[in-house]
């Protein structure tokens, strides 16, 4: 996509008196040479895959390593017991984050949004949102374009790769995308979308990528939960009128700067962080 900043994305939308969704859709069509109908159909397909992944979650499935599987069902049972400390909506968000990320670890079909390791965040917030507010698929597809626009800016200005910038670039980017999508769905302004992006990303600034045994399972799956909940709180703060003192584009630039200073051991090499703990070494040895 052509947008290199959140500022330019919002400016194009404002100058043409169109929504952020429309601005991203038009840009996609212009860049890819596809028709409006074809672009919309492709995004609708991705939404269908997200929903199908959620519907086909198998509580009995486990990853080849045995490190992932069944936790989403445990959490669902816990919330249904009435003992959860948080409300129904956020509990549901957490469930879908776990179930989607577990499905990824179990080699089920998912949507990389923006990566496989962060695939649980967007569906985790959008599926419960659609159910709570009876939102049409067409409206959710619009929000996915907004999320895509945000992800494109982050990828252009910084990175969405854990190997380049740590998990802040994966879970952080996904959380920012989801936060912006939620604000859009709630009728927020372009400025509020940018605020949500800034709050979400800076809240996860410095998050390292340290997969145990080199697998996208520990701690990746649970970080999808954190990214999802962070998206909800960031969206609500932005919608309440709270502002980010640091603009979204500057937060993205800061993320890139932080990522460039991270040692290699904290960028998906499994040589540092949690992957370097005694327990992680025992797990890796057992799996080798």
C-alpha cells in the first residue's frame, strides 16, 4: 500500500471526505490493479476463514510438541463457572485469542494478521464485537481494511517481523491494528484511530521475541491474549477522549529504533529471554 504514515492515511481520507476504510480500499485497488469487487471479496474471504477457525477449534487437539492445546477450553470452562474476575466481553476476547493461536500451533487454517504468531488478536476482538453489537459482515470487512492500512504503515515504517524487531513488531502491530479497527467500528474519528494505534503499540514497546525451542507456542499463544486485551483497553481510552502525547507515527518509529537495538538473542533466535531459561532448555532437549 502507498501509505507510509498514519498521518497521510488520515489526511487522504479527510481531504476526499471518505472513511479510512474507503481510503485503504481505493489504495489497494490502485496498487494491485484489482477491481473494487475483487478486493472486497478477498477480504470477506479472510473474515470467513477467521470465523471458521473459531468455529472449528478442537479442544482435544495438541501441537506436535505437546506444548499447546486445550487451554482455550479450560479458560472457557472457568469463565462459565462465574468466577472470572473480568466481564463477559473481555473473557470472550481472551477465549478466541487462545483458541485461534492454539489452532495455529496445531497446524489448523488461520489468517496471518499480520503474522501467524499474532494471528489470534484480530479475530479475538472482532468476533465477540460482531456478536455483541450484531454487526454485519460487511461492516467487519470495512474494519479489516482499516486494520490492514495500519499494518501496512507499521510494516513500511518499521517491521512486522519478530526476527527484525522482536515481538513488539508482531503482537504489538496486531494489537495496534485491532485497536484501530475497534475505534473505527465504534464510529471514532481518524484522530482517535491514530490515538488507539499509538496507545496499543507503545504499551507493548520493547516486547522481545523469545520462542521456547524455536516454536511459535510458548510464550506466543498467551501473548495473543495480552495483545487482544490491550487492543480493547487502548480503543476504549481513545474513544473516551484520552490522547496519546506521542503521535502514532512517532511511536512506530520508536518501535523500529528499539528493535534495532535489541540483541540478536531477543529476536526470534531462541537464545535469550524465556527461551534461555533452564526449563526452556530442558524442553528443547526433550524435543530435539
